[in-house]
C-alpha cells in the first residue's frame, strides 16, 4: 500500500491542470520520488481538452492515474470513482480548481500522523460570496444536530481520511457535501481539523450555481432519511 493518494475530480479544468499537478508534485516531491504517493485524476465528462492535457502530463510525472467518465456524472460519482482505486494509507480529497492550495496537503498528512481517522480543512478567510458562507455554517449546525459531529467547514471538500473508511464506498447524488457524516457512520470517529488557505477561482468557470444553498435543506433531509434508514455507502 502507498502512503498517500490524492483524489481530484476534474471537469473542464484545462487552464488549471498543469499548475495543479506541478504544485502537488513540488509539495510532495519526496513521496513521489519514493513511489509512495499517487495522484488520481477523475475526468468527469470534460468537454474541453482536459483529458488530453492529463494524459500528456501523466507521461511527464510518475504516479498519475486517470479515470474517465464519458459523460458528466457529478462530483459525488467522480469522487467515488477515484476513491475506489485509491491505494494510499492516507487519502486526500480536493477539488481541482486551485481555490485551495496544494501546498497545504502536507498539513493534513502531519495531522493524520497524530492518529486521526479524518482531518477536515477549514478555509481560513474564505473567498466566496456571503450566501455560500451562510449555507456552510447552517450545514455545520444541521450536522451537529443530526449526527452530533462538530466541524467548522463541512463543505470544504478538502480533507484526509484513512483508506479503511472508504473501502467499497459508493457516493451518489450530492453525497460529497456530507462526506464527513458518511465517514463517521463508517466508523471514523476521531475527526480533526486544520486551517487551509483559500482564494477566488482565477481560471476556468465555476461549476457551483447560486441556487445551490436554496436546495440545501430538503436535500439534507433526504440525506438524513437515507442515513437513518441505514443506507450503506457500499
């Protein structure tokens, strides 16, 4: 088993891919040199030349795995596809839009080495619109009420988890938004957090719609019903 797996869902990120990969490898060079790290890129039906760029870069950098969806299947399914093949003892989940800093991955690794099952990223000075920030705080409150889990930034989509908690996991719908309670229900009870840097998207187009927060409550209720019914994520 490798030490580190990094899983990045990708859709139409042609302008970010080269910088993303360069910064990941610069930050974790010792792991890739020792062949103890891998980068898993999941192309979720990109309509630009993201796949061609990934394929070209995979010849320049060792340890890159590419998974392709011929049509867009959504972030949860893309993430699930990447987690399915992750071979690292510690699995890092992050978006590929470079709003978070690949250099901060090392913070997760160091925190995990303290014995945590999951380490979540808290976006310090988050550079998003107020509506998204309020939605995140409300989601954190709901997770605290329904699952008794305290996390400050449950929708950061930047976290580390031990491989044993993602074994045969199957994420559907928008399950990526509730990955922490899902992992908790799979036995990941020791949850830590680290502060990470955040910035506005500089290149490419955001996949997030302004309407997303307004569907958060009914969606979360549906998620809770599935969880309380014991729907396995396997």
